[in-house]
């Protein structure tokens, strides 16, 4: 099921890191958050746990990917990371559930804090409200406006 997610996700991300893509570049705290040298766009990371997945995660990830693609295509860098493969991110971003969205404010190659969004499976049945909730959180923290 996650291979379908990756297929639709790769169109908007600068680098997708998952067990299914075969991309060899590995994410590090250094290049995504601590010292994002040369980066000027905010980072949005979808963290999922392949070892502790629940049935709502796949539709939620697909919905988040569609929201990001439709509203922030050229305004962010987006990543999909399996915390089962990269446990170092758990303590760095205080990840406690199987699905988290982390927003990282980047400007001129430096990070200026992050915000974690949890309970991502809540409300996915009401797509317009969910989209509004998520875009408001992203817009407010990153100081960018959704395109739609």
C-alpha cells in the first residue's frame, strides 16, 4: 500500500526517503534541521512508523500528500520518512505516535524552529474541514499562504 503513496508523493518532494524508493541518500538531522545549508524553503516531514501502522494511516498520508501538492507545490520541500528506519528522529522531534507531521521553518540556510502536528487521522472523513485545518496550521507556522 505504501508503494502507491510513494508513487503519488514523488512528484512534489525534493527527496523521498522510504524503504520503497531505492533512493540511497539518507536523511540526517544535520541536513534536514540542525544545519540545512543551502536551503531556502521550509521543510515538511511526514513521519510514519511501518512497524506500528494502523489502517487509517494510508488514507491520511494520501490526503496530506494531496493537500501539500495542491497548495504548496513550489513553496516547500517535503519528505516521507519511516521512523522505524530512522529512529534518531524520534527524540529529536519528540515523536510519540505512529503518524506525525513536522514543519520546519527555514530561511537563508538556517532553521528557525519546528512545529509538530499529531492526531493526523482525526477528521479525515470531512476533507474540506481537514484541508482547512491543515493549511491554516501550515500557513500560520511557516508564514506562507496556500495556493488554493
